[in-house]
């Protein structure tokens, strides 16, 4: 059952405790001149400002680092491919394209935003390896550029001439085979999907 209680970030909780402590110090301890005590209106203004700061921090925690909205993990489903040994989280509303999916991987699409996700396994044909896959990716005209995370993982992103943004993650398994997840979506949907695309790719896990 989904938890409906709001989660207050640790920093927001610290801010709340500081405000409470300040108010307690104001209301007790040594007596001060009446003129030095904040008015009721001033205390109310300070409380409103502190409350807004807490709400802003909570909202920021729910969004991506660049301010775009991430996807609530409870609104995602897990695709596990036990045969090929990988799993990934997929937004619930992204529909499976059964016609282009098979035992090696799945293809998903979102009609609302035009986003698509292709995730699957690649056989190690003719001793092909991660470096060869990366070279092929960077040699085409998709506008992709990226870096190695380590010797067994590569991530890339870019935009092509058709106004599409692309993001891809390639991971090499110990047996030399590779798992790749690639997301494509219209550039005008970037504000909505940039953080979500990173979130989906981050969830790709080898089994």
C-alpha cells in the first residue's frame, strides 16, 4: 500500500528545529525590553518564510538536479530478463511494443511524449567488445558523445538533426556480452523527460 505521509528531508527537519529553538529562546529566559521583542506580525512573517523554505526544499528533493521532474519509483514497473541477466525500471505508462520485443530485450513507447526505450542483450559476435560498440556509436551521425564510466560501462547523450534527444548506457557482462539501454525523445520534451531518462538508465542492473 502506498504511503501517503509526506517525507520531510533531513535539511528541512533541521531548519524546523532551529526555528522552534529560536522561538523558545524568544519566549523564555531573561526578560528584554518590550521594544526589542518582535511583533506578532513579524513573527508570523518569519514563520511563513521558514515554512515556504521547507516546502521549497521538499519540492527540490522530489525533482532532478537540473530542476526537471523525476518519476516516482512507485509509478514504475520492473522489467527483469532472467535469460539474459539484467533488469531495468520502466515508467508504467510506457507501453510495451510486443511486435519488436523478444527474448533478448524489450521496446517501449510513450504516445504522450513520443519517448521510446530500447533495452536488450547483444551477443559477443567475432569477439566484439565494448570498445567496438562505442566506436560504432560515435561513428554514426546521431550526434551522440559520451565517456567511459569504467572499463565495462559507457554512457552517451546527444541530439540529432531531427530534433530528437538521445541517451544510452552500455554495460559489458563478465562473459563479454553486452546490455544496452537507449532512450529517445523529442527535444521539446526535454524539460519533462531529461531527469526521467537518467533515472531509467541509472536503474539498469546486471543480474
